C-alpha cells in the first residue's frame, strides 16, 4: 500500500501530530513504530521518556513544547491515559500550529491479558500490572473525537482506516 506523504501535512498548512492511546498491550507501540516508519516521522513514547529521565509531568509537557517547534509530523504514545492529559498535549500542539489526531486502539481484554502474560512471563505479575494500568486509563469522552482502530487488525488495515478519517 502506498500513501503520499502529503496526506500527513495536515489541514490548512498545519503539521500533524498523531496521539495514540489504549489499553495495555493493545498494540499501541507496534502501530506507532510502523506509522512513524511509513511517514518518516519521529515517534516518542512519553511514558518511557518520563521514566528513563525521571521527569515530572511539567517537564514532559515542556519536552512536547520543544519538539513541536520542529513542525514535523509527530507520533506520540504515552502520557495520554486521562482526558486531562490528552487535553494538555492537544493544547500545546494546537498552539504550535499542529492538527492533533487522537487514535484509540481497542483490543478485547482476553487478547490484551494474554499479551501481558507473554510479555511478563508470569500470570500473577500480568494480573497485577494489567489491573494497575487499567485503573489509570480513561476512555475517550464524547468531547474527544478519537479515531478508533482495532489492535487485532494488520497495520495496513489500521492505516487505511486512520488515513480515511484524517
């Protein structure tokens, strides 16, 4: 499947920012990495960056402000679990003349739990981690126009769905 990079240029000369969130082990990272590679866009997992560099929420938002100055298409995962956090990131990107798009990856709980068990190689660890992470996640509200994709479909199917809605 071949897509023109101009699709990702956004509306009214705005750059695109793709914000991906969903349940643990739903396929967020796989989607983000593939999307970023396809469109030669940098991919940032904000949760990983926050943990690796021991950053505060305020510092993560400052990081987003700085990379938004590049004007490039950007792909984000992490730091998007709550409507409030998504709102903050969206506002930073809009202020930097971006057209942010929320992508909500949905995968059935049996699949995500199975993936978590495989990743952690322990049923009890997976159960604890899954439960803790699910408590932190808020589904998109009616005020958040999210593109919904399945974490069980192929990347090409996911991409086709996302691009038709951008």
